[in-house]
């Protein structure tokens, strides 16, 4: 091919390329274009700020070996044993069973139908040494006897196979944390990191003893932060949850083990997995170390947790909270609706009222009661905490000095139970109780349309005197009776205008 022909082909190709680019630029830059990739000022999108600094933005190679080597010696295997024992079913005596039960009770004792034997139980989990003299943090559920008690024997085995008998320093079911102590010196231990600095997509390592295996290290990334999954409500009425979610493989036996950063620092205690099939399915949850530090320090210093309270009552069900928040004018539904503010609590002194919506705690957004509790969990009574709330579509910020209690139990119970039952309730005055010939009760002042009580034939003015045959003389007892019942509940009581008649109303409590 002659040189002139070659040059002609190159020229035509160049013109075609330049023309294509110009046409694309006109199309993408046109007001009628449907897709403009660049911002008007030519800058990258705001979410990419800093992404291309010192390079192209491509991730650097990550080395897990140093972090693993440093952390593995400080993660221990915990084995527990609970002796066989006789437990009570608490079924109570059947009043209408005839003479057969009486016959058995004469020979075997009155409680023969209420007792059973629980066989010996063995379980295992993981733990993290946090001091050279043998303090260990683990999950509360790792060291229990299957209930609210502590296992009879707790043994700790180090990575080097040395075994120690451990004693429990303290436990906190609300956060699912416990502190153990073994007699040791110069033990390896993990340094605390800062879980507030953990970022989405960050590499993390989970270390523990899963499925009866020896020390196991798995890697993953941080999938989410501030997760609430409701699992701690199984062991506490005041759950605290703000989990770090990762996709590092975690299974049974990993509970209480370490979640570490690639620089070897402890950033969380592995606590739970989401496992529809019973084994790891890609979602594991760890308690942030900033919550761990506060709980551990309290347990070591006091034996229990010194928890600060804002002093409000809020909806226990997220869907109900969302409904009330939107009803209060918060379009995106983000915030915590204030059901009640006890007259002796911290919030009332800071000016909060029923109907306010708390949107931030210490500058951090909150969208549920569990998220709010997790933000407060790192603080102690006496600490001042900035709380942002919305009232009548206006935003305010108040400084709340946390107290040791949430406030008057009766006022809080009234708000919580009222939400559950859909009614305005009040403990019956003692003088009126005497007038009606009863020891006490709970007055149903108002029944909310669409609430649980509205689905029964109960009328306003009804006085509840018992729940499932358990006597009730005040709102606190009413709340306890409902919590101790299954979903099926029946209320008995009187109407003041007809004190001689006892009425019963069955109800299905929807969770």
C-alpha cells in the first residue's frame, strides 16, 4: 500500500473519532439529554470526595497475617457445664381435674405435676482477654445455665492449650455482655480500637472457636453499622443494640469472640448471626467496642452496669413508632416518638414533653428506641447529653443530665401498657377501691379506636382486678402480668355501677 493511501486512511479515522466525541459531548451536554455523568462545574460527585486522592481510588492490597498473629493468642475457648436439676413448670394446680390429681398428690407430694428434671447441659463459646492479669469479655448468653442463672462450671482454654477455671465478675443481659476472670500473669490481650471510626466496606477479621473447631480466623467487610435485630429482648426488658454487621463467617461457638481491624485492634465482640438454616448465611453481628468498654468498666468496678436514663417512654414496636413519628409531621419517619415523660425523670427537667420526636442523640441520628438506647449506653448517670427533638415542626436541642432511673415506674408502665392495650389507664384510687369492695385495680379511662381493647366488648370505666387469675392492683402489676403471659390473655374485673358482677374479656396480644 502506498504511503499516500495509508495517510488518507489514518486521517479519515481521526476525523471520525473526533466527530463521534463531539456528537457525544453535544448529546450528553444537551438540556434534553437524559443522562449527564458530570456535574455542572466539572467536579466529581460529592460522594467521591477524597476517593481519588493519592492515586486512582483502587484499593490497596491488604495483609491479614500480622493482625491474625497478634490477635489469635488473646482469643479463648469457653466451655460451660450446668448440672442436672429439678425445675418447676409453674403451671399451677388444675382446679377442675377431679380426684385423680389429689390421689397422686397424697403419695408423691403437692408439686408432682409442676416439676421436671433438666439434664446436664454443656455449651461452648469464645472470649477475648482484655488485660494481662486475666480479665475476659464474652457474651452473657455464653455463660448462662440456659435461663437467667449462671452455669455451674466455666472453663477457659487459651490458644496454647492452658486451661483455667473462671469466675464471673459481672453480666449484663441488656447488652449481652459478661466479664470473667482467670488467675494468670503476663497473658496476651487485645488492645481496644475505636468502633466509631469503623467504616462501611472496611476489612475486618472474626476470631473464635466455631462448631467445636480450634481457633479460627475468617475475613469479611463491614456491611452495616447501628443494626438493631431485636435479639437482646429475649433476655432483657431493656435491650441495648447497635450492632456492627459483617459478612465474616461466624457460626455457633463464635459468640463472645473478637472482631478486629486489620491493624489488630478489637472493634467488636461477635454476638449473633442471622441464620435461617441454623448456620452462617452471610450476616453476623458484633457489639461495638465503644459500648463494650463502658459496660466492662462498670462490671469490673461495680459488679453491675451504671446506666444513664433520659427518662422517657417510647413505642416498643418499630411500626407503631414510625406511624406516630409520621403523624407528628416527620415526613421521612426518622425519630423516636415520646409516649410519656415521667415527672421526676431527666427529660422533663430539660423541657421535653409527650408528643415530641427525638431525632438525634449526641448529634447522631436515631430512628428507633433501640438505636436511641444504644447511643445512651456509652454514658453514665450525671453525664450531660445533647438531645435534638422536633415539636410542632420546629427543631430544638436540649442538654439532658442523665439519671440513674428512668423516672416513676408507674407513669412509664402506664404509657407502655396503654400503647399495648390501646387504652388510657390509671391505678384505681385506694378510697374508691374500698368503696367498690376490692383491694385495688386498674381503671380503663379511655379506649383508643383501633386498639386492642376496642376489639373486645370492654367498655370505658371498667376496673381490671386480675389477668389470667393473677391479682392486679396497680398498673405495674398489670404490666408484669401481661409480660408473664403467653399471647392469650383474659382480663377480669368490675364496673363500679355494678360491683357485684365480675366480667371477663379474652384478648389476643399481638406482638
